């Protein structure tokens, strides 16, 4: 396939580009470096520097025979979108191109409006571009398990059958987001569902849990091909943050009671899931939804496991419960289904002590880069 990856500079976009290129697909990436810009504005940096897309693509070309195309520009700009789609003529589009941070979206009015404008306008432009320039192209959209919230019932895979007053129908599972970022993801799903019904688009929406890790098969041990690894409270996911905190003897910051449960997955599983969705496409007029995670952990469980593995490496890992800056349930029922991707052939990379040990050793090798002042600055949501 000719696959256009939107947000190709990101934590997941770049590994996906390498993965699909190595499997024989023709790949091009699009980005405007928004995430790097927001780092500068918020005063945070990743654990280690990575090249821009020009440097990454050049390094990938040295390591393989696969060429990755590149477009730099803002997908909110229709003339740029039109140019990209006409020039590349994709038959598949992977949509990562969104402001990805729930904490950032809750920092204030300016951050909230950037999140709204970027995420919704980009999604709308993609829908219109596919309709106008490549109607039969499939869209694989990265949603989030955070759309569901933490309801007191089992979470189905995207859809919920309803019987009411003797009649039956199927509806999108009720959403109840816990941040503005997650709310924009709900609105993405609603936009896609409307245009799937109206224009018979082919869409797979992947409700992804928090991702952890750095290495995929394609980047191996080449730091120039690594994805970003954020450890701060704004852009770092929970497990990745804890890993760096353990490496620099900073107490693991457990928010509140620590009973918050989420579905996690290894970064290698993310790229495998996206490939499986592409190679087994939705049908015209179908919005197919998969819950994309492999294991459920509470925050306390993650902290305890990292502490155990860290002590085996000689680290003095401490766990500290702190006031929760977020507005969320700290103890709750959580039972989401996730069978669709397994049925397509996903073979999960589960979170083992060996994987935690490898992540800790990587963090230790870059521990001198860590700015302790950015790990936790208590950006309150209320």
C-alpha cells in the first residue's frame, strides 16, 4: 500500500513509518513539529535528543533500502493538505496528527483552544481530503481508551447493543472523557462516524491505551532511530515517567490512592496493531473499532513492579503518594474487552521484568540528561 502517516515525527508515528516501510509498503510522513514546539513553550525536553525527520529518514536510508517520503507543514492548512494528497496519492492514511497530551489540554484557555483547533480541524481536513482525492482509501485513526472513561459496566469494543421498549439497535459505547484532550478524541470519533454513514468511508478507530517503551524491531539499538521518550508530567506516559524517576532516585509519583486502572501496551504492539488494521481493512461504510491494549494495570501495580525490578539493579526506588492534580476516580471498576486485534493475529509483547529492566538500563544511560524540575510541577486540572 501507499501509506501516508500523519504526525510522522511523533512518539508512535516514526516507529510506525519504519515498521510499515520494512514490510514493503510505500510510506510518506507528514508533520509540522508541533510537539517539539510545545516542549519549548512548556520548558520540557525528552530524555534524549532525536534528529528531525530529515535526519531520521537519512539514517533509515543508511540502514535499509526503504525510502520514506516527507512533507513538512500544517494539516490545518487546506492548501497544504491538498498538495500532499494530490502528490502522494495514498490508498491508506494513518492519523496520529493531534496534540497528544491530556495534561497540556488542561493547562489553560490557550492550551485548550490549541487542542480543540488542531485536533478537530486536522481530522476534518483529512476526512474531506480522502473524500475528494482518494475516496476508497482507508483511514486508520488513533483514538484512545480514555474516551470511555471509567464506567461502572464492562467496556465493549466500541459499540453497545441496546434494547429499549422492545426494540433493538447498536450505538457507539457511551463516552465520558476525563480531559479536554480526550473530549476532542470523542469528537473525532463522532466526525468519522457521521462521514462513514454519509460518504461510505472506510475507517478503523483504534482505542489505544497508554504506550510504554522505546525499542521496536526496526530501530534496534540505534539511538538515531529511537522515538521520543518523555518523562515529564505533561507529555510522559505513566510507566515511562516512573522508569525515569526510578533511574534518578526520584520517588515514583503516584497520584492519590493509585487505584486508577488503564490498559497498557508495548510500543512494538502499537506498530503491529496499526499494520494489522491496514492489512485487514474496514469495508466501505464501516466504522470499525478495536480496543488497543494488551494488559490492565493500576498505577500502584506499575509502581510496585518497577520498584521491585529497580532494587534488583541496585536502585533505591521509593514510592510516594501525592495529591492528585487530575480530576479522576482513584478507585473504580474497569473491565474493557479487547479481542478484535487478537483475532487479526496480534501476538502481544507482555510487560515482563526483563522489559522493565531493559527500560531502566536505558534510562540510567541517559540519567544525566534528566531535569528534575520538570518531572512534577503539579499542573492542576481544577
